[in-house]
């Protein structure tokens, strides 16, 4: 028979495991966005070097505008990714805090299960001792 503490302990463990999955997903999202930001920065540096190289050579104004437009586009993209990264980091920290809370709750419930088992064992031992004492008194009175 399961008592309430074992059920609550199971639920706390299940919740901690579910939140751990969310932590892993949030961390993967942060890592993905960091990779995107690094890739955009690499593209930006590459195009800046190409733009500077193009400035040293004769070129058409259209080429110059295309470089600038692309760099502006990359800048906007980098800002958007940075915003998403900031939001993802906040979400990751919040989920990590929830996971820590869930783990504390799980430990608390496991402690309650152990305490309940200890109390049950003590109650059983007291009952058995009373039965032994009663049997001893009955035996003594029969003499």
C-alpha cells in the first residue's frame, strides 16, 4: 500500500525530471542562438574586409550600395538574434531556478518518506513490545 508521502515523492521526482528536460532544451536554444550570433559576426567581418578591399579598387556605386545594404541587413539580423539570445538566457535561468526548486521539493518529499517509514517502524516496534509485555504478564499470572 502506498501512503501519501510516496505518492508525493513520486510526483516531485517526475516534476524534477520534466523540468530537467526543459533545462536541456533551453540550454540547446541558447547554444543555437550563440552559434547564430557567431556566424553572423563572421559574415559581417568577411563582408567588412571585402568592402574595404573594394574601396581600394575602382568600383561602381551600385557595388558600394550593395555592400552597405548587406552590412545593414547583417547588423539588423545580429540585433534580432541578440534580443532572442537575451530572452533565451532569461528563460534558461528561470527554468534552472525552477529545476533547483523542484529538486529541493523532491529531497524534502524523500525525507518525508524516510521519516514516515521510521515512524511506522517505531510504532510497529512499540506494538510488538506491548504484545510481548502482555504475553509475559499473562504467563506470569498463570503461575
